[in-house]
């Protein structure tokens, strides 16, 4: 069974309500709303899990990683006082895909290379998330450029960090 976006939201809502009542570490998520989940794929662009944002005042206060079978893989928060939420990201991916694409294409040689649209992936283990832009040279995949809010890195296309992802 593979859950859809709406089911990922329901699972997240249920888990957060439970945690808010029983665990003071999740107090920053009090009154958080469930945002629009994003599908996280592996580097070969196959669905892997949902990343569900937890929003306060239009900022990401936390997130839930929901596996495709509906189980929770991880819950995280950004520990900031409510008065400092303006420091939190506005998107659960850290940066918008358009910004990631711009950052990636600054590294390509436009006369011989083309760039794919960004895909939000986990590069290796669950949680190591980045925007992936595949760069092709003369129509053949040449390298992968990964973009996060913290920076940009790249490697040869098809080279994985985790040999279990095929």
C-alpha cells in the first residue's frame, strides 16, 4: 500500500496531536497547521517518502517524514521562540525549486550542457535532502548538481552514496 498526499497529512496530524499532549520537546509545534506535503524521491527519481511541513505564521516550525506505507520515519522541529519565527524557512525544502535551479545552472556550460528541472530527492539516507538537477552533455547524463539551503555540491551522474538505492 502506497499512501497519497492526503493520507500523509492525516498521519502527520494524528502523530503531532499525540506528541503535543505527551512530549514537552514538541511544544514549539503547539497550534501548528499541516502544510502541503512534498514527495521526496531517490536520486533515480522514484518515490521514496513524504515530507510534511508543520506551519506557524506561514513559516516552517517543523516537519514529519512519512514513509509510503504510512509509518512515521522522523519528526523534527526548528526550536525558535514564537517571536523569532521569521528566521524559519517558508518552504519545507529550505529553498524554492526555482532558486535551486538558478543556483545549479550557474555551474553549467550553456554551450554544451543542458539542465533538467529540479527534483527533490534524498541523496543517500532518508533526511539527506536536496534539489537534484541532472546535467546532460550532448544529450547524455553527465553530472548531478545538488542544491540545499546551505550550498551546492555535485558528482558524476549515476554515482550514488548508498549502494542500496538502485
